[in-house]
C-alpha cells in the first residue's frame, strides 16, 4: 500500500474505504460479508474509513467491526456532522455524542462538516458557536482534525478554504469531472494552502465502470496496456501529488483486492502522454451525447443573479449521460442546498454571460432548456422543504 501524509505528517493510505453503501441482506447491513471486506482492506494496509451520520447503519456497523477485531486505534475514522439539521448550539453535542456511541470510540480522527455549501452556511454555524465547540473538542482530543465535504463550484470551494484554518477537505473529482464542481482548480488551490484533499466519487458512482458507452469500452480494449476501467480512473487520480486519499465504496473481496493492487503499484508521474490521450478520447466518447459544450472555464461567471452556469450545464449534460435521477440530485445539491439559490430559474436573461463565453454558447437559451429538464416537481418540492425547515 502506498501512503501520503496529512497536514500534520500522519500517514494516510492512498486508498480509503468509503462506507456509504455496505453490502445489504434483508434490508440491513450484511455484517459477516462487510467484516470480511473491511478486514481484507485493513490487512492490505487501508487505514482510512469514511462514514457519516446520515449513512443508514454505517457508523454502527463500522464501530462494531473495528471493536470486534480490536483495530480501532490502528485505523482512522472519518465521519461527518449533519450541520443542516442543527438549529441550536447544543445540537452539535447531541449528534457528536450519538456518533461516538455508534462508532464505539472516544474520538474521531477526521471530522467533516457534511456537504458544506457556501460561506454563508459556515457563518450561520459560527453564529451558533461552532468555532468554540470545535476548539473544545480538539483540545480534549475528541476530534483530531476538522474538515468539510463539498459539492458545488470551484469559486465557492476556494472561498470556503479561506474561511477557516481547515485541516483537510473532501471533494468529488474524477477524470470526467476534472473541470466541474471543485475541479482541478479547487484541488490545486487546496494543495497550495497545504490542505490535504480526500477524493470521493472517483468512478462517478460507477458510471466510469459499468455504464460506459460501447465506444469507450472499445478504446480501453484496443489500448496496448490492459487495465480495467476502474484501474484507469484510480491511476489518473493517484498520478496527481495533490490527491491525498481516494475513497472507494468497496463491497466485494474482488473489488478490494483489485483496488489495493492498483493503490500499491501506482506512483506519481507514471501516467504517460499516451495514457492521457486515451482518457481524453474516452471522455469524448462519454460526452458524445451531451447537450451543451461547456468546458467549465467559468469565464461567464459571476452571474449577477447568482446562477451557477457551469454547474447547471454539468448537471444538464449528465441528464443525457448518467440519467435523469442522477442529474437532478446533483443539480439539487449544487443549487438548492444553500442559503442563496444558484438555480437556472434565477436567470433574468441579461446576456452578460454570453459576451464572455469562448465557446459562444447561447447560454440564456440553454439555461431555459436545463430548467425544464432539472427543475421538475421533485426539485421544487425539495427546494421548498429546504426553505421551510431552514436546513441551510
């Protein structure tokens, strides 16, 4: 297993175990199977396990397995505060205490603000006393390091990085999302500040493995170096020194073994120009059905009405590559789960964005199309719920 260091010089395995989707049996976690998979990963050197309060049954299952095998103090637990459920100061302690009980531990190694969306949301938490609470927990050793996970555009991600002295962060990043969400810009900005970056969705929820178009599969098959699609995705990430750890939701021994093998063999700088060219061709094959040729350059931003134009187009395109459900969920997370909506419906058709678009996209027209596809009943109901319950 290869390792990279966190902010304080601790060794983190480049492969982390994503605990969001453990194997299920009868609607519950299959503890026997999950334990075998976790222990296989542990024996191979994986030492970073990522869960969250809202991952149903995950914290309790992980805690039970680590305790039973007496390895709690030999691994790092990362879990997340559901800050969107917090309305008063003492709720922080309530949720954290429950998490410690579930995890059967007295401390969390890496604690994240779950899906922190913008600086205003962070300011709201500061108003509730979260800075003092974090300081107290770090002083007592109950929390070792503090960070946040993020879905949204690169500009806001960079603002959040500047809003507090974070120990680490977590972003969605893969070769298809190189210039969307936090993207390469956000990854490099975090690295420039000495902030380790944990990667989620390295396979885009399986899209880069099981849902590749036939043209992309053929490109991989015809390439002289034979690797699985998953291995290509992981190698692309680990080729970048700014990436600290890549999470994988492994739910089979075969998956664990393949990922461990890749993580043990891959070194920074091993990717060749031919390898890069192959992935560019694969991306083109995947994106053959996209509706808007947006490159995510962000020259159209900022929008005077706060529309996240590149984020909207990324979700709109995903509608035709990943399916409607995935697209709407991503759009909802990136535009509705925040204090100030950044939805396409905010557009007043001023046209400022179109003057700066190097791709000459008819942005106003495409935003209308995206709105029709993405802001359906589910989106509108969810947005109202966010506003009514003041989740952000």
